[in-house]
C-alpha cells in the first residue's frame, strides 16, 4: 500500500521509518511545508532500505499523494510555553483547514490517520473538514497509552506485554481512563495472575502503574524534548492493520455517537481496524467508576470542540 506522510518532523519521520522497518507500506511519500526537511528525511530512510525489504521512499508535493491508500497527518504547530491546549487547538485548526482540502483532492479514497495533538480534537476537526465517512478518519488516540499500560503491567508481572490485555480509553490526555476492571494476563484476571506468580497487584502497584501511564509523556519530554518512538511504532501498527485488512482491535480515536451516555465527540474506544478503516466500534464492559470517568472525559473533549466551533 502507498502511504503518504504530511508533516515530517520527529513524529512523522519516525512513523515513516517504522513503516519501512516493518514493511507496513511498500511506498512512502513524505510531504512537508519545509521541502528540504521532507527530502532529507526521505533520503535518510531510503538509505536504510538495503537492510530491509524493498520499499520506495521519496519526498513530494500534495499531488504526489495520488493513489495513496492512507495518509498520516502529523503536521501542525507545537505547543508554546504557557500555551493552553485550547490555544494550541485553535492554531492547529487553521493549519488543518489549509492541509485537508489539498490531501482529499489528491488522494480522495485514502484513509486519514491523525497523529497531531490534541489528537482527539484534531480527529474531530479532520472528520468535519474532509467530508468523508467517519470510518475513514482514525486518530492515534490512546494506542500509545494502552501500550504503556500493558508494558508497565508486563514489567510488574514478569511477562511479555503481548500477554497482557488491558485498555486505556477516552482522551489521549489527562482525563484518560485506565480500564482495570477487565484487564487480564494469560487469560485470567490481573489479581489472579499476580497472586499465582508471587507478584500481587496491590493498590500501591496500581497507583505506580497509573502514574507511569499518565506521566510518561511529561517525563520523556522533560528528558529529551519530545516523544516519537512509541507513537511512531503505534502509527506503523495502525497502517499495517489497514494495509493487511487485519480486523485488529486497537484503541484509536474516532467520531463516537452516544456510546456510554457520552455526547458525540472523538475519543478512544476499542475499534476493529481493517482495509476500510474502522469496521466496528466496541462498547467495553466497564465498572461504574470507569463509566463515569469515560463520560467525563468525553464531556471535556466536547466542550473544547465547541469552543473552536467544531
């Protein structure tokens, strides 16, 4: 599948590199307002291709997105010091009002994969601007938060994160909901698993994991200025699910209508991802507290969207 990447900063270029390494795409076109940056990123990734499966990598213009089955949207402006999320959103809306018509005109059949923050709100904006079926607009949402949740649980339990099944839902941000009530490892509840391997999941452990998931981005940004490896791999995983029509369940963001008594907005739920984008959105069984937290998360996002007219 041919994939376009619009926005070739740290996230976009890392996603393109991850797609190349994992053979998620067989052709990648990089587009950026800074043409020299796009060209440099494309050449750097191209020089890795002798060590992996053959793949075409090139820089281009919007017109070169023609024929793309999916376009990653990692463009936009960065948050300024002391800038609120709403102020950042307002500036990024202006960017996407310029970008989306050009992307849709060049690749009218493409699935749009949103990576720019605040991702849930930008996903809603892109859905409105693109005028395409909502199933064809996917936000990276909490795919990374879910990965962090599973990684920390696996670390505590002493097992591979791939043996842990647990979700983070709602906003990709402070109001996100870690779903402990249905989390499992090896097909049994976390509590049972922890007891059997001598690593109980106590309240202290839960607090440590919760803090680790919620504070991960802040800690990484403090240390190196930005996060991009984790989300780059997550974006490549979504692309693979689309390219191979996997029907994989991933916690991604999309326009959601009336689930869990929530207003219509974009936030993350488990969704079945395949060649047509979102094939189905699942309604997970939640505890009363998780249900309230998810509803509150959706409310926060809806209020922010309304403030910028979307």
